[in-house]
């Protein structure tokens, strides 16, 4: 292993053997992380397998920082795979398999480490692509994917909680040549033996799944500011977030429940929809806890004043996804049990803590 120092902290990299693959993966990761249509906030993860070590993005860190910050964690691959094969609960906490001497910042590996370990390819890229999610939440997702991904070695995996349950579901559908996974109510995984091949495959799949978002009327900013008056609410950081409320079809989709895990983690269960005569203060008065975001149909979105960058990213993501779901589609939402499972899971509580503290944001 090679060590270098910078800005007063130890930096550790795997040996590239002259290929520069690790450096290329960091560059690709940063590029992916900067695209809100592929990754939002601390979501998504990438990995590389070298010399029996799986280097994977640390939980709660942002891919867009991969080029400039040390966000990759080394995990011993063989012991982790053995734990997955034997359904050992230890596999659920991949931190137990990290190489401590190469992880001086004591970062936790991604909650998706078992998924990356299970795939045999050297490079694995997992994104929360809005084009993919907007199909993966629909009841007929597999049929829609069959039309678009014909000719690729792909598999559809119905929703399972991220982590070991998802890895086990993938194992049931994985074939030797499979290099594309569409995860129900979750996202997309592509795998290849080089970073360049993974980048090309990601570009190809997202291109095949892309379609234009449904047009949305502009927000009524004057009305929103009046609705926020005297409350702890403000306009969202991204103007694009308003579309989930100004487009009434998107608003109906959002109103019915949670579409994917990161929404639950960073915005809460489902979406809070204002009534015709309600303002932000009225919403707070009728809810048990002030919601992170409020949708005002036909007008736009308000965010709680203390909403951080992770919540802001997910507010925009909701609009981007909902605008791409057919208004007449039958949608699969996370169940009450699945929502509770996410909120009560230690790994997600850890990400929520990092999100609140802002320790790894921006």
C-alpha cells in the first residue's frame, strides 16, 4: 500500500499497478456525484476490488468529493463473502471487516458493501438514477425494462431493505454474465472489469432508460412566501424541487407514500401535502413533528429552515422522479413496515446523524 499525507491527515490508496484504476474510479465517482440525476447527497456508492481488498465509499460521504477527499474504505473481501454466504449477521455490519490500519479516519463502509462484494466484477457503480427509479417504482417495472434493456445482461431485483437483505435477493437472481441490476424502488447497479467499461455501461443504460420529464408550471413564489410568513419555513435551495407540487400529477404520486429509501431517511415517511387553506404554521399545528418539506399543490414547496444539504438534495430528487412516472401508472410504495425498518436500522441512523451534523456534507 502507498501512503501520502495532505492537509494534516493520513491518506491511503491501494496500489494501482501502473493502471491508474483507483485514480480513475475516484474521478468517475466525483463526476457521478456531481450529477443530481444520478446521485443525490450522500446516496450512491462505488467500489474497486484489488488484491483481496474491496475499497468502497464510506457511509454518509458524498461521491462528488471522491476526487479531493479520502472517502474510500478498505474491506477484507474473502471474510465478508464468507459471512454473506453463511447468512452471518456480522455481514450486516461490514465495518467489522475493515482493515483498521488502512482506515485511519475510522470511516464506516457503505451500507451497500455486501452488494458490491457479491458482484464478481472489479468495478461496481451504484447510483440512484432518477430515470431508473421512475421505472423501478412502477408495478410493471420488469416489463418496461424488458423493452428498453433488451440485449443487455440485466436483472430486476424487487425491493429489499438495503444491505444484507438486498445482497441476498441479488444472489438469487444473479447469473454469471449479469452486469446490470435494476433495484426495485431503489436504483441502478452496473459492474465491469475496468473503470472505463463501467462508465460506458452506465452511460448506455441510463441513456436507454431516459425520457423527458413531464412539464411543470412555474412555482408561485409570492404565494409561497406568504404561506411561509411567521413560520420556520423557507423556499428550497433548488427551484427544480417545486415541480413535484406545481405538476399536479407528480403531487398525486408523492402524496401516496414513500417511493425509495433515501427519501425516508432524509425527508421522512411520505410527503406532507397542504390543504387548500393551510399555510406552513397550520401544517405544523396539525402534525406531530414539523415536516422537513411541505408540498402546496399548484404553488410549490417549502423547506423547514434547518433543512440541510442532504434534505435539499432529496427534495429535488422527488420532483425529478415523480415527473418521469406516468401519471396513470400503478406505483409500488414502501410499506409501513419497510419505512419503519429503515428508520430503526442502525446503519441508517448513522447516516442520519452524519446528515444532521453536516460532517461530510459539501
